[in-house]
C-alpha cells in the first residue's frame, strides 16, 4: 500500500461550503408533543442505525419514528 502525502487544511474550501441549517429551520412547524420510547436494541444494530442516520443526514429519532409509522400502517 502506497503512503499518500497529507495536504494541509485549506480554509478556502470551507468558505465555499453552504451555510449550516439553523436549528429553527430543523424544527417542524407543527410542534407536536413527543413521548420518549424506552427500547433496547443490540449494540450492532444501534451502530448501524446511527451510521445510516448520519449518511442520510437525519437524526436517529427521525429514522425510528419513520420505522414506527411504517410498522403501524401495516
């Protein structure tokens, strides 16, 4: 395996990134009260869920909520 030379961080690329989404925009307009669900899952499943949420750019709680909604519609 060939070693690659590290390049120093270039702040010009950071300036071209889009601005972060404000937390006010991330909150749904219909502020429904939420209830916490206490559930235990295997560590490997939780890690996969957390990784998938990061790849999709959403929160874990949103993925879990979508899964519950899909389960209840069946």
